[in-house]
């Protein structure tokens, strides 16, 4: 009886080892489980970029301290008086930069589409509510 159990145990053990070997081969080949960090395979026609004229400068950050005002526009740090393209920085405010070219002025918002508004029933301008465009 002991020999029969020993033979059965060996057979079961071999079957388990073979099954584990096959599953390890699948994993090694990358078939069993996909990599969850890999981006999906998207095969599509690249979007066509339309040339709509010169690019609009984008404000990326604004820093205001008691001694200076600087903004980062398209990766460049600028102060009042510096130039961005053919325009000159005329003002740097807490959420926008004003560029001037001759008599024209262009306002670049730090957060386009978001306007600061007073909260209902409040008198202090410092207590403002920020609303996203389209959600009021």
C-alpha cells in the first residue's frame, strides 16, 4: 500500500510540476497576464494639425512677492518690460499677464475659462468664489 501511495504521490507531484512549468512558460512569453502599466495599442490615423496662425503664448506660472513680479510664459521667465514675441509685458497680476504691442493690449490668463467672482452676500473682495466656465 505504501508503494502504491508513493507511486501516486510521485505521479501527482510530476503533474503539478509540469503544470507549473507550462504556466511559467506562458508568463515568460508574456501571454498569460498583460502588463498593466503598458499603454494600449492604439492604431489610428494621426490627427491633422491645422495651421491657424501664430501660436498664442501661454502663461504657466506667476510669482508675486513684495520685491518682484515674474511670470513663466511658454517656458521663459519674464518680468514687466520684457518681450514675448513682438509684444512687451506691461503688467503682471495675480492671475493674468498683460502684453502690449503699440496701442493694442492682450490679456493672457493663468487659468483660461475660470473667472473669479464675489460670493453672494460678501462685501470683502478678498472673499471670492472661483467658478469654472459653464458650471455656475
